[in-house]
């Protein structure tokens, strides 16, 4: 009897930029066999197939499903198409991996997960940074009690719009990202957010969020959000005005951990043990030793050819495929998907209403206070009240 | 006569618009809604601006393209992506080409001029010293090349398909590396730019360059010259320098260029080793240097622009020395300078 792992037939729909990462990582997985790619533009499907050695390229999803007969389909299309496509795929009898964000809002997410239950197929969401080697190392340190019980998580995402995707979004007022309920943030904020919600297990944390347009931008480009759960708080900072960066800091009573995803380093944030001026000598010494330790670690990983930008994605794919073969639960819990989507909804609603309240206040010549009843549009004020009462109920 | 120009606000497009206006041709410029039209207006000048009609629309909008083409007889399709991932380049070059061409076919235009690239040739199979002309084969494995070249090969293929389907007369121009004020003169044809260091690959290879004004004048002719439908033209200047010669010119001109030299005999073994490591490490370093790519880009070949000169009645009026001076000094061509009439 052969001990060979059975192959899963994998297909992908949506051959844009992130599809390259998916195809590159899927190819590295032993139990996966790429069988088809699909895109509404045949040219895009063809280029992906040619570059990654995929035998079939389609522009018709039905034909691809009928002919290629995949077990799993990765959905890497624009966010507003996720729900409809994933539903269609689940109903057609395949397992589905959806890139973040899951859907454009909570009601779509609920409906999609109902389809999962109804069809008995499984769904995975691209929260891949939870499986990045540096985040796994951070989790190990937290689990080992290095910082004590987690009390606060901070996430920073630097996302200059000078990059190729940013330029497309900026240059085209009709770009699909600009039409999402959460605009630019909806497409990008999942990563920093789920790094917070991993340690904040509340279903509906209290949210206070604000967005604004920086410089000459004609749409919101900066966001600051504060989240408050029962035992853990979180803060999220998204900016297009700082250098590209993905940094999280996890704090507890015994110290903190600073995780830099791009540098693949961890730094322990801790008070000096020595008094006064001696502490000013001890801390740089400790930073130097930490730097040396990170350097040794990364050098060793480089020699083992273990430094890959999408390593977390590959691990997540492997775990998901394994769960399908084993019939076990997928690596990202369905509750987690709903929770993150709900928090995003609340954040965006909060931001929209705040912007609206400010605008209304400006129109009526008053300060933008939440209780301002001079606003001309009662519905927007009602919406704001709803957000406030929603968050107060939870707190 | 009216023509439509896509990519009219770009480096090449705005010079083309000016040349067309100098010939008394009315120009409809199809630009992105977010494009800054001011550089185009400055290049064209107030005297000639009256015959310019600027329409803002995405090239993916076939209806808007068709509307803009009303009354035009020729389309100059200059717009194309220059950088980014393969899919981004396909979305900005290949896909819109089909849309614009279908619109042009519906509008019964007389000619569609596609601005492609000299990079589309399959030079990896040519021998050192071979002559590259319009008869040379197109790269049979473009997906093994860099994303830009791949997108240009597929853009041409798409254009030929639509031309065959619809009967829209097609003229393809393949400019070499376009230099000009603000762009500098050192390109990937010289070597790899690693931060401040230029790694010169070989050095005896002739650089297939064309100065932006020379290139624009040839493209203008591709839309206006008689009897060139279905033809392809390589656009390069005369008296081209070698990579080594160009670096020497830069240094003599006082440019601070730090360069190291990789002899031609070492390029392929080096690329092979890098490619092996890329595959062995499962992509720890990006697969940018492969034997196929290096054989395509740094091979010493001979180039000819005779067909363009003969059929388009074109002459690259700005000499390479002058082009070099203008490009290095960042001096915007004064549009009249020493360029003669064609």
C-alpha cells in the first residue's frame, strides 16, 4: 500500500498581484497540485498559468470547475466579489480559501458561513500573518509567560500609496478599493487587526476609531483605532505617511514584545533592573545583545534558506489542506472570521459617522459633539447614537 | 485630420502630441481622470493648444474610447504600464489594448499605431554579432523574461489578434530604450544598478537607444506615412554607443558613477549559479537573474533603423551626443532646437 499523501487539486480565481504569492507558495506544498487558474480577463489567467506552470487557464468559472474538477479553490479577487464567488464555489462542492477581507460586511460573512454549514464544505480565510515565523516565535514567548498575561496589543501598518497598488487606488476614483464600505482600510487593515484580536477574545470590543485624508488625498488615508475588551485593550495605527512597516507590540505586566514582521526580529520591552544612570548603560547593552541574538537567528535562517516573505501563507495553506484531508477543523476558526469582520464593520461605521458628524457640525456652525442635535440630517445622528449605544452595551 | 493619442500626458506621448500639432493635425488626448494635464500643455505650448481636445476616461471604458474616437482617423496607442508586477502590467497594457482596438474597429478608424518595445525579440537564441532587424523572431518564451518585456510581447499578440478579427489596420513601432531629459541614460542594458553601484555586464554590447524626440517623430510618421499598414518598425538612433563607452561618457561629463565590471564570459555562469540558488532556496532571493534573461539583454548585437528611415521617411535628427547632453543635464528639449522637419 502506498504511503504517498493524496493530492488535493487546487485552483485559483483572480490572477492579480496577490495571486502570484498564492501560486508560488502552493507549488511548494507536497500534497497540493495546481490544476487551473481563472480570471475574468483571459490574458491574466494565461500569464499566471504560463509563469507558474499551471495546466489550465480559464475566463469562465463554470468551465474551470467542470473541466479541472478542483478540490479547493483560492479566491483572490477584489473584496466585494468574495461573498458571491465563495458561496457559488461552496455550493458547487469545493472547499474555499478566501483572501482577506472575508467579505465587505458582517451580514455577508454570516450568510457565507451559513453556506459553509449547509454544504458541509470548509472555508479558510487569509489571516496568514498569524502563522508567520516571527509571530509564532512571539506566541511561544507569550505562552512561556515572558510578559505575563497579555493586557494590550498595538499594531502599526505603514502603507505608503507610492507603491504600485497604492498608485492605482489613488489614481482611479472608481477603483474598487475606493468603493468598499471601509475604503482603503477594508482591503488592508485585516492584518494589523487580527494580530490584536488574537489576544482580545471579546466578541464585540468597545471601538473608538477615526479616519481622515492626509495631505492632498481625496479619500481617507489615515486611521487610528482604539479597542477595549474585558481584559485586553488594543490600538491600531494605519498610515500612508510613514515608511512601509508591519509592527506589533504585545504588552503584559512583566514587559512587552516588539515584533517586526519585515525585519523578522523580536525585541523585549522591559524596565531596567539597575537604578538611575546605571540603567542607561544596561538598556543599550541589552538592546545590543538582543540585536546580536536576532542577527544570529536570521543568519541561521538565511543559511537554511528559511527567510521567505510569504512563509506564513504557506504554513496556513499546509494546515488548511491537512485539515481537509484529515476532516479536522480549519486553522482559522469560523468564529474568529465573524469576530474580525464585526469589529471592522464597527470601526468603519464609527469612522463614517464621526466624519459625518464633523461635517454636519461644520455646516451648522457648531462643534462636532456627538450629542449635537442641530444637525440637519437626523438619520446620520441616529446612526451615531446607534454606534455609541452598541459600544456602551458591551462595556 | 484628427487623431487620438492615449498616454498623451506621458514622457513620450506629450512630445508626440506636440509634433502632430506642428503638422496641423488635431489631437484628441485620452487621459486618465487622475492625470495631470499641465505638463502636456507646457510641452505643446499655448500656440498649438487650440487643436488639442483632452478627454478623461479609463482605457477599460470601451464606450468612452469609442466616443473619443469620433471624427478621428488614426489612434496612437502610447499608454502602457512601465513597472510593477506582471499582472499589473498586463492590466495596464494588454487588457486595455484589446479594449481600445475594439473601440477603434467599431469607429472604423483607418489605422492603429501600437507603441511596443524592441525588447520583444527573442534575442536569447541569436548569436553575438547578429543583426537584429524587423525580421528577427519574437521571443518564444516571453514569460521567462522580465514582467515588462512579457507584457509588451503579449500586448503585440493581443493587438495582432484584434486586428485579424476586426480588420483594423495595424502598425507596430518598437522603440529601443527611450532616453531624454529627466530619465538619465543608464539603463538595464548597461548592467544591474545595485543601490549606488552599477554592475556593468560585459561592455561591448551596443545600446539600442532612441532619444525621446527622435522616437516621437518616427511614431508620428507611423500614423501618417502612406502604405505602411501591417508593418513593423524598429526605432533606434544612429551612432549608438556601447555600454562601456556610455559609462566613459558619463564619467567624462562629471557624473559620479561607481561601477564594477563583469566580463561577458562570466555573465552566463553567474546567472546560472544565481538561478540555481534561487531554485534551491525556494525563492529566498528573487529569480531576477536567469540565464535566459541575461542571454536576452546583454548580448552584443547589431541594430538597424533602415526600414524606418526608408518607409517612414524618418531621420533621427538629434544626434546621440546631443541626446546624451540633454538627457544628462535634464534640459527639456525646446521642441524646436536643432530638430529639422521630416
